[in-house]
């Protein structure tokens, strides 16, 4: 299909390990967002890319979290020294342009991260 | 700041019952408002939206009206079906240049029984 895809769908890791989560946005979408959804909560914004640059990373909780989008398409969210509190579903969304008022954000199925 | 408060669930209704899920918001400026839905085993999908005061968003029999005076965007449906069972999220985005990330409520789980 032509939707947003995320890999892996599930990731189990041990405390202190490094993980990478991948997002493939819809082709041609310039805006890409990462959100984190903890159990029983709504998604919370982490970082936004317009093209290749991280235009707004104000939602990243600390410097263990980092994301890249080197060619303006696929993005990778990287988490260093994982902690149990990082366990959540990580969602990626893309939109044709950044104006979410008029351009729908399409969400991927998410990556469920479990830190033991 | 920007935030969304929505009715806590879970909500259980019989088929053909009337549905209301309350949503109120706090925002700087003039936000756009959304309802997203997450069906079992699926990703978040946009259900409806309204971009200015008094606008009514509608889709699949659901409606919500942007009420600036009460800062609300309540979701309604006149007759729910079993297939409407899902988690519903109210959300807003600030209309501005740059990032237009969504601010979500905590979600309301709806179960419709035959």
C-alpha cells in the first residue's frame, strides 16, 4: 500500500541498550512527525521534519533521543541508553505540507517498544 | 499552553443509541480542531476536522461543531453501530508557520454492543 510504514512493529530491548525505529512516509510528503503514545494516553509530539531538517525538536524528552531524515524521506528515531520509562508506542505521521489545518497527517501503525 | 481535555471512558452503548463524547480545549490563538479514530488493530485515522469557529466537521454520520465561546468540540452521532467501536481522540493544532504538530486528548474508548 501507499501508507506510512514503520519497522519494526514490535521491539523488545534491555535497559541501557540502543534502539533505532524506522519510518517510511507517504511518497512526496515533505512534513514528517514523530509522536510517542504511552499506555492510556494520547500521542505526544516528539519532533518534526520539514524536508531533511529537524525544524522543531521541542518534544524530545532528553538528549538520549535523536532523529534523522538524511534524504528527506525515510526517518530514523534513535534512542540511546534506553530506560524502562521509554516503553511506549512510537508513531510516525506524514503530511503533504506542514499546514496540518488543511493537509491531513497520515499515521503509521506504530512501533511498540518495550524496555525490560 | 495548548491542551485538550476529553471525556474519560470507557463508554458502552447499545446499537442505535445516541453518542456524545465531550472535548474542550485550551489554546493560544485560533487552533484547528480534529477528531481521530483508532479502530482495533489499526492506526490513527482522521475522522473529521473544523478549522474555524462555528464550522461543523462531519464524516460517517459523526459530527462536531467548533464552539469558540465554550472552547469545545464535542463529537456526536445519532445512531451508533457495532462497527463504531474504537478509541476516539480529540486533537488540536495551532495554525502557524512551521510545525503544526497535533496536541491530543487522552482518548475515549467506545464499545457498541448489539
